[in-house]
């Protein structure tokens, strides 16, 4: 019988027009270029897969491993729900420039607009690093209507209706599907989301992509998905109390010496190491590592000094 151990994940990188090099500076990631926007840390998606670094599954993609060992990796609670695919997509995002203003559909709208079997995208952000004066977009600063939203897009005046929020290291945001949003320049985040890569852009600063062509907008679909109510006063979340929704739970934890994490056969867990270093079950970890704890595991022991996100 094979021994299940904490699974260190090697990411798949995504080059973007807005990406940069902060994933080297912060985490010593081996990024492919100076336009690296995303590091898909834990991914089992048709558009990207992370690879298992250690253990008897070393060198296998997460997607392939789940096909062979669904219950052992995912856990029985997901199997009982009839789900045999990985439900989350975990990333680091480096926004050297502003991301497009965009929205994601919920499950119902994703199935309607993209086809059966496509999930929606509720997500959360944890700010790993932010330059002085950095800000992001979180919804609208006042209530909108379908007509006023469309008119603002068509007249190129959407920016004056957006709710701009100042950010600093350690801030966190819960972003339900349907919330218009954009990460601003100078921000690096950890993103926890449903396993979905569907994005509807409504505004992109008239910018061209890395291929030199104007980037596609998805206005008609976005109009069907966007929550038009004001988001003022509802932006920040408390990561220490936990960000909890039907799709994931995320907590910020501190490691100061010895610690144990109980992993049952019901559900996997994920650890994103944000600061510090240590050992987990005798394996060294460092800042920037992302570790999948398969549901086949038992209680795991950690030792060191670190700050990490625990995702269930």
C-alpha cells in the first residue's frame, strides 16, 4: 500500500499583458517571463494543471492523480456528492498593471451562458503584498441599472462609477460571483476560487494583448451576470475569523513551533505558505510553497515559524 504524504505542488504559469516579476522577488518562483501574471498553484483544469513534486505520485499532474485516486485525494464527502473533479483553483496573482474590469457568472448563469457542466466562479483574495497607494475595484460606488451600466461601458465612462478600495498587505476580500471587480497595479494576491476559468471583461483601458491585438470584451454576457447594487461598506473580510462560503473555507494561521492539523478522510486541505519556513511531516517547506493534504492522510505535524493560509 502506497504511503500518502503532504503533496507539494509545482505550478503552471500564465503569461499576461498585466503580469510582472514579483513572484520571483517574493517567492523565488521560476517564472517564464517578465509578464508572468498567474501561478496556478493547485490546479486540475483543462486550461492548466499543477504537478505533484514529491511522494509516489511525483511528476504526475493533479488531474491525472485524481482520476486514479479520487476518494483518497478529494475525500468521501465530495465523492458522496457525486463530484470526482477537483472543486477549487488556487493561484498567486502578480498585477504589475491593472487587470481588466470584469465579472464572473454564478453556477446557474455559467451553465446557461457556457453550457452544461461549467461551474461559476466565486472567489476570495488575500493581499500578499501591495505597493504604497495600491487599490482595487470592488463593485460599484452607487446602485446602477442595466441601462446605466451599458451606457457607461459604451461611452467609456465606467471608471467614474467603480468602487475603488485602498489595499495593504494582509487585507482580504470575498468576491461572490456577479461582483464587478479588478485587481489594481502593484498588488500580489493569493486567490482561492471555484475551479472555473470563465471571465467576462467589460473594460480594459483600450489595451492590447501580448499578441498585439485588442483584448476581447464580453459586454452582453457581463450584463446578464453583474450585481448592480452598490458595494460601498461591504468590501473587506476578516481572514482570521475565516472566509466561509458553500465552495471553500479559508483561514490565516500562524505557526510558532509545533502544531498539528487533523486531516480526515472526508475532505482534502491546502496550505499556502505566505511567510517563514519549517517542516511538515519531516519535509522542508518555505515561503511560496503550496501543499495539498490529501484526504487519505491523517493528522500531520508541522514545526517552524510561518504564516499560512489553510483552505478547506
